[in-house]
């Protein structure tokens, strides 16, 4: 039996130049802890972190489609044969669910990589040291943000100071210690404090590394810290140099990052994509019905017809960005076009999110120009402008703009709205800690209902 999923063995890593926006994986060689002697060694470990982010257990798939399956109502329908996904979709998960184990284990490998980079930062070339710190802390913060939202009660329920979050570790693990490396769960508040501290420090170290500030804006929005959310989003918009893609369609299925992508991850033929391997395209792309030259996926995740009732303008392009297709199991249905082209870039944080974050935050505060922000996003989609926009307008606009990107789950829970027909804080909306982890670590407390 494996010890703890978060115990990271420095095995196969990937040697390449680190990049703020994307990664194209080319495996080169192996290193071990005692070989971490040069700046290049540390940068190779950092690159390995991006490879883990690219994995299907993180942004290559599950950090996107698992939130969608949990917040499936009026969004997606799961028609695949994988029981682990079906159980999540039906809100009937067990502690032995392999999807949960994959995300937990990969997540703590990511955290261990970031911790190792930061521990060895003194040997990194001074010309890239600040940026390396920024990237490592972003990786750690982003991972904790997804883990705490998927495996713990929502920050919005008012008991973040006592609710259990996830185990926090900022130290590298070079040799497993059965005492110190068995960690209890920190509180939700402590977990968020670590996330915020990492992101603030990342941007302080390198104020050109806008992925950190953009994620910080999103974190503040979840925390209900609207003043800081608005300020962070405004800085990204005003000074980050990003631009909305000319059209909605041009933001997706690209071979590289667009000017709208604040942070994105590339998918290649080496990284979890195909009808047999996991990957975001695998689940969202139909096997039949795609344009000539496109590879078919499994088509396990279809679009719920109720989604189209959320559009308030017949000219809105986003309601047409779909394909009629057939799944690998012969199920016919409507498929979102966002994830149709294999081996393409996956946008994780994009500029449209910053406009809607700034607009909603300012609306909560009664400041700024919320209508302008929501209408910038609508105008790109050819939807008419709104006046007197409400919080519900922002919720609906996020659904139109970010459906099938995992956003609905976060939006509804932070605003205390029902998710898939149950209250936002219902235990069935929280994934169980993997039973294998609890079996080897008696400090871990399982979530309610499991």
C-alpha cells in the first residue's frame, strides 16, 4: 500500500524552459534530491510542476469537468460508462472513488514540487529567482484552492475558522518520516490564508506575473472580500496587457495561448488525451460529428438542453457554439465546442473572468461601473448591453460565458445558491477524502456523510 499521496518522490521530471502561460512537455531525464545542485536542476523541477498541472487529475481535465459534474443542473448530462464519474454526477460518491484519489494524490505531488523549488531557491540564478518563486507559489496556491473547494466545506458558510480544510505543508519531503509527514487537516480559514499569502508574495516578488494576481482576485471573490477582488482584477485588466480574443470562438481550440489567456495549459499527444486516456477533450468531444480533421472523443459529457434557456439575446453567439454529435456509446446529443480539438490550449484564467470579477465585486460594493464590465463581455459575444445589472445578472452572465469550464460550481457555492438542486453547503457537494489516505494517517478526519 502506498504511504501518503502527498509524499513526493523526485522521480520522472521534465527538463525544459519554464513558461508563465503554457507548457509543451518533452520528457528528458530523471533526477534525484541529491542531484539538485544547479539552477537548471531547480527549473527542471518547476517544469515538472507544470507537467503535473497538465495531468488529467488537475487542469488537464478533472479540475474542470468534476466541478461541472457536481454543478450539473441545467449545464451537463453524463452519459458515460465510468462509474466513478457517474457517481460524482449523481452526488453519490464513496471514499474509494478513484477520481477523488487521483485529484488528491496529484494535488499533493504538485504541492511537494512547489515546496522543493522554494526550498532550493537559493541556488537559482538571481536573474530568474524572483519569477521562479512567483511561479512555484502560484502552483502551490492554485492547487490548494482547488483542493479546499472540492474536499472541504465552502468558505461562504460562515464557519471557515472551524470547518476542516485540507492538510497544509510548505516543507519539502526528501525522505518520508512517518511522524512529521502525517498531517492533520488545517481549517478552511487557514487554508485560504496560505493561498492568499502565497499569491500576494508571488506577485510581490514578480509584479509582471499576472496569473498570481488574477487568481488572487478570484480567491478574494470566493472569500467575499470584494474591495480586494475588485482592486486585483482592475490591476490585471489595466496593466496586464491582455486583450479579449476577437471572437468567442477564437478563445478556444488553439495551438497556443491567446492574448486573453492569463494562465493556460497546453495539451499534447503525450498528455492524457484520446478515447482511452483521460483528458478534457476526451469527455467533452463527441466521437462522431466533429469537423473533418478533428479527432473524436468519448463524448461522455453532453450539454443539458436547459442551458439554452439562460440566454437573453437571440444574437448571442455563445448559444450557437455547439455541435450535434454522437458519443462512443452511440448517444446522440449536443456538445460544447470549447473542448473539441485535441492537443490544444486549455484556458484556465482568462481576461473575461477579470471583467466579470471586477464588475460583480464593484456591484456588491456599490462602486465602479459594473454595467460597463458585464457589457464588455456581452459585446464580444454579440449580446446587447444591460442596464442596472444585478448580482443575478452577473451569475447568469458567468454561466453563459464560462459554462463547461468548471466555474458554475464555484459561483453558486460562494453566493450560497443551490447547486444541482441541493443547498450550497450540502455534504453531497463535497468530495470525500480518499479512504486510502485515512487508512494510513489517523490524523485525517473524513468529511460528513462518508
